[in-house]
C-alpha cells in the first residue's frame, strides 16, 4: 500500500508528485507539464530533440546533407543550405514528384485534366485515356461509357481497347483485334486493326511486335528486318553471345560453336564431314534452292528427284495425249483435244 501527495509549487508553476512506496519505485518524479499531474511511468525520460544548427553548406536532421545531394535538377539555395526544386518535384532533396492533381514549380499549380486524364507533374500537360482527346481530355467519355453526354453504358467489355463514343463498339489499341480487343495480331502483322504487314525477313524472324512492328529475329541474325548475320565473334539471340575461338577457326553465328574454315562441301573441326542435305559451299553455310531435292555439296547445283527437272527442280515431265476422232468425222472440222498431264 502507498500514499500519494500533490504539492503545489505555484511560484514556479509546477506540480510535484510524491508517492510513498516500499522502495521499488523512486519516491518522487518531476512532471514538466504545466498544472497537469501524470503517472510517473508516462513521463518523458529525455528532453525533446532541439534542431541542430548546421555548419555552412550543410543541412538536414543530422547536418549530413549538402547541395550535391539535390535530385531531379534541384539546385542550391542562395545560402547553400537547402535545395530549390525544379518544376514537378518537391521534398528536402527534391526526390518526390508533385502529388496527384498538382504540377509545376513548388507543385503550386492545379491540373485541369478531365475524364480520367493524368497530369504531367512538370508542365501540367494532360495524358488522356484511350478514346479521349483534347487539351484537357474534354473530348470523349470515361471508360465504359459512350454517347453525346457520355451517359450510355458500353454494351460489351473492351478489355484492351476503348468504347467508340458514338456507337459503343470496341475500338482496339494497336496490336489487338476482335470483338472485345482480346486477341493479338496474327504473325507478321501489326498496328491499328492489325492492318500493317511486318517488313521482317520471314526466313530469319518469328514476326514482329504487334504494336510497333519491330522485328523479332531468330538467334544468329539481327538488323531492322533480321536480314544480317551476327557480326564476327558474336552469336545467338540478339547477337549477345561472345565467341572465343582458336586461330584458323570461326564462330557459328547461331550456336557459338567454333568451326574450322573448310573447303566447299566439307565441315567439322577437321573438315571431316560432308555437308548435310540442303546445304552446300565453304563450311556448308549456304542453303540449296532445289525445293525438296538435294544439291551438290560443293557447287549447289540441284540434284533433282525422279520426275523433276529444271534449274531448281520445279518442273515435271509432261505427256501429250490426243483424243482420236472417229473415221466418219471430217478431220478438217473436228475439234482436237490436247491434254498435257504432269507426272
């Protein structure tokens, strides 16, 4: 059991709280709050932090910051003890962009964008959602609505597009198509309504970006249309691989394998292999142009299959068949049918 006593020290405008106890708690503590008693356990143990006065050129809570710490184009103030932020930024070090709905110097200007448009924090320029235009995004309807007064609900969900303001149908973003704009452009097509054809080399690419048309090259090829092999000593996807091959060998631009420079029709580290079917020339890097037929591994001359002929084995044998007319038909007026059949 303990006894508590308050003593009024009016001359110093303070209260003294005295508590008689068995000795487990100090008998008295001073309450710094004017005219207000409090429990001893709630009293602050330390005086509040007093802001430090930093030396010249330093600032911040611990005086460790200088003007070299200013970010995003922020510059030193005239006293050299703080940052003046560029338009679009605020904070001690100018490390924060303006809050949503504000922009400019000191973030003191209010954005004027409508219909879900977002405001550039630097200059206040509005970036409108798809289907909405105008300086302040005033020309168009918010997502999901259409009509003159934007009071009609779009009849279908345009998952990756926007609703036509006049008719309510989905209008797709570049790279997409379909009733709900949920399908990507087919291979080798791109753009608005997938109406543009990729310019990529179809033999050495997998198509192009459905939005931009940028080509996706096969490993070992690069360039705007994927027509060029990787530069010397480079290989693989986007030619990012690096080869280190012994002297008198070269790097395969697709696999990165080191190969010896072999004569026409041969390949392998010791040139011990003949070209595989469909290839010919030095190191067997050229492709035969013979359809389904093979070619001479040295010269590339086509070796046509039975029944085929021509430079590229594209022609077949023909047989001419005549339809004979009866004896009682005048040969001068009879129609002769000539059949040319490909074997």
